[in-house]
C-alpha cells in the first residue's frame, strides 16, 4: 500500500466503532439527535445484516426518540396489511409473518423474509405495550410497480414481441443505479412509442387517478424520466405520511442506497437523475435529515439472474480494492463497523467506487460516490449473508463479475 492509503486505513480504523450490540449504535443515535427523518439504506435487496442493523437502530429510534412510523421501499397495499397487523387493528391477523408471507409481488423476498418478519413482530409487541398512538409501517411505492411492470411485459409479448428483450433490459431503470444493465437498457423505453397510449389505458383503467396516469406515462419512457418519476412519488408519499401523522411526527425510511443516498454526490446528477435522499434533504433541511448508507465487502445475497426470475442465493465477490468497501475491509477486516462522518473523516470526502446490487445480480455495479456527501454515516458489514425468504427459493449458485 502507498503511504496515503496506509494513513487512510489507520484513520478509518481509529475512528470506527465496532458494531456488536445495539448499544454500539450510540454515536449514530447522538448524530441523529432531533432530526425528523432518518434514511437507512442497503447495498443490496437481499442481505440479512442490512435488515438486522436497520431494525436495531429503528427499535431504538421508536423507543427512545419517539419516531412515528417506518416507511419502506415497498408497495402501499401490501405494506398497509403489515401496518394493520402491527398496529393491532380490529380484524387484522395476529402474526406479521403470516401477513408478509402473503406478499406475492415479485421480488417477494424484498420484504417477505424472516428478518423483516422478526422486526414486524417486535413492532406489534411494542405497539401493544405502549400508551401512545401505534407506530406505523407503510410502503412508499403507491402504484404497485411490480404488478405494473408485469402488465407492461404481458402487453409487449402480445402486441410487440420483437421488443420483449428491450423491455426486460429497460426494467433496469427502476433498479438501483449502477447495476450493469448496459446503456441500451437505461436509455430505452419500456414499449415502442406507438404502443404507449394503449399501455397507459391498460394500466390505469377506468377509475384511476390522474396521478397514476402521469406516473405510468412517464414510466413507459424509461431512462432518467422513469427513475425520477418513481423517486418523486416516494418523496411525495413520505411527505403525505408526515402530514397525516402530524407536525411532530418523525419518520424512519428503509430503502436501497440508490434511493436514500443523495444523488448529487454520485454521477446520477450528470445523468439528470434525482432521488429520494436528495429530495428529502432539499425539502426538510430545516427539520433535520440523516442518511445512513450500508455496504459489504463480500458474502452472499438473495437475487435473481433476470427480471422476474427465481430467487437464488448468490455469491457476492470481494469488492474492488480501490472501492469504498475495499478500503473499509483493509481498515476493519472481518468487522461490522460504524463510521459517522465529520471531523477526522477526510477519507470520506474523496470520490470512490461504491457497490450497488439490485434484485437482478450479475456481479454488481459500482457507483462513483463521495461518501460523506452522499451519507451522514455508513455501516460496513465486512462479510454478509443472504436474507432468509419466507417463500421457497432455488439452490445456491455462484456468479462472477460480468455475469460469467
């Protein structure tokens, strides 16, 4: 290693907080302070440790800092059933795991896993023993993205079969930025231009709201317009929830790093893209916003090898040596560690490659990122394991960068 890298590794190691119990989160809880919104990310959509540490921090925020609800990167209708169960609503099931098992929208493992079921069970117990309003659990994706994309694919197969492969690649527009989908997938529309009005009518139906029609119309263009429409909806839904819970309400958000980390600290901005993290910071700066990224050096993950495919436990290859994850691995190998950015973290002000894995995994893409501008803190889980899904999954397979 060069002298500069050795200095960085030493500085990181000395400032890091090993995470071995919920009490080790104290520096982050102090950093959150009186912030109204806390955004908790994940580098993948299928890692147990990310769910567990988000849950540990969220438990503390609900119990110690009077946060009002958890909002996740999930569809509103399905998550509302979890909310009713956790809040003890009349007629709702008693077992949150049973409700999560009912999630049938691909990718089911995103929320229908044992780690989320454990948190939801805790939330139900917490609400049952408290004397105030129940803490909520809500989805921010209002328009059932998975079902909508499946409807688009069905239409394309029936009416424009030559465009099926293009549509499948274009679905990458809705996945974490940085996945290796290829430029054609990012720039292409989901359906040919001459078909778009037919598909909009198919998706909205006779009773749809105007907002849904605008959402679908932009979605079909693909590219940054699709991404921006979705993340603006995530942010708008969060604002409506904050309003519904009242002026003193506070929110914890669980979503992929691609959504919670400020887009302006990545190459997303140059591509004309915004995201939830940027919009929340712009809208709620005066009330306090803290964004926490999560990452891993290596391990395993639940993902599919193509859109709509069967979930599998896949290998997460060791991160690139020059990446954020590679640097943290050198500094705190084998550890789960907390890094709160501020004084003494000049290493986090440098542009670095930062891994992003979505529901479709071919080795994982990397997003050029200035960590301390994208997040306020970072949790590095050096070795991670795949989430445990509530539904059946396929045997383990190994993947390599480039999909080989």
